[in-house]
């Protein structure tokens, strides 16, 4: 289900949280389009945290600690990276209005980022929204090979350590399918969502500005319940 609002509609970070609790999220047609539309997919993409897979080549990259990974230290830079054109993707659905709304959610403690650094350069990352024990992945980007994949591995380790139970990817791509993403019906998603948002989780259970090693992240994933 998609429904468009006018540019003057009053959508606040608080309204956005209520929408997520109902299984709805906003998008824009392009980065230059000032309007938003609400989306509620018939089929939803999720990555079961107990079924997350790390491909063997990526596992070696994660263990090598070729990147430094932090969380919630450069949220605005991450969302800007996600909104920027990339090879094979000249435009995105992230407009200024969305950026402002999610920065507001970040200031409320409900939007989070994972940053991947090479030396002092931000080379990849992702951001999403947390509500109860649910995490809604929004977008990711990379400027160096494997940077966004390393961000996803570190995110999953953080979610497991923090007591989350639902990782919503909105849609399933072949890329996400390689990590264990599956499609479920809207009805099944609603059941999982209702249960997850009633609980409590802690995105900051692992250090935010002090990175954990890749080996530690893989240990947390391997030891998941």
C-alpha cells in the first residue's frame, strides 16, 4: 500500500515512530522531490537474527579488521552517504525532508548509524530505526569494497548483544538474501512486529565510539541463542 502526502503535511519524528509501530515507513520519489509517500509492503523483508549468514570471504575480511567500525558517531554523515549517488544508482529516495526527520529521530535516541572507517575516512555505513526490540534498516552505502557488508555484520552483532529480535529490511534483494534475508507476509510481519515493539532492547549495549573487533562480532553472532 502506498499513499502520498502533500509537502505541507505535518510529519514529525514522533509521527514517524507511530507509523513504524504500524508497519509503515516513508519514501520519496527522488532526492529532489519534496513530498513523501507512505509504504506498507504486501510482502516484507526480514533477516532472522538466528539465521544470519556471513559468507566465507566476507568472514575473512571482518576478521582482518581492515576497517574500524563505530556506531552513532557520525549519523548525519552516514545518511548523507546513503543519499549520495553511487555507481549503478544515480538517484535515491532520500530527500532533505527524510534526512531532517531521521536526524530528529536520532536526537530522540530512536535512529542509529553504524560507521565504517578506513584510516580517518568514512568509507561505508548504514542507518535505521529502533523501537522496542525491533530494528528497521533503512539504507546503507559504501565507497570501498565490503564496507557496507562489514557494517551489516557489526549491526547484527550489536542487535544480538542488545536483545533485539526483529531486523526489518523492508525488501529483499539478492545481496540481502546472501545474508539470510527472507520474505514474509504482511500478516506474519505484523505478528512479529507487535511482539517486538512491546519489549526493550539496548542498541548501546556494546560500546559506541570504541570499536569491537571483527572477531568479537563474529563470536557474538555465532553464540546467538
